[in-house]
C-alpha cells in the first residue's frame, strides 16, 4: 500500500455545513473501500490549508481516481 498526503481546503458550503463533516467522512470511507484505499489520518491545520488527509491506496492510478 502506498501512502499519500493531501492538503485540502473547506469550501464555503463545507464551512456552512461543518456539523455534517463526520457524515461526509463516513461516506468517503465507504467510497474508498471500493477502491481498496483508506484514510489513515486526518489533521486540521493552521496556515494555507484547512486540513491534511493521509491516505493509503494500492497505486498512483487509484489515488488519482479518488
């Protein structure tokens, strides 16, 4: 399994519906299972990006689809 670090930002909609983040995370995890991937870690950050997600995926092609 390869490890990928992805820096992400909340959209306006994401900020407005932040209380639903846990539900979206569960939906994302289920989708990742179909690709044989998973979320390894998730961190909120300060600075240029809002959060960092560390994924594990079988290969680059799979991660690009995600």
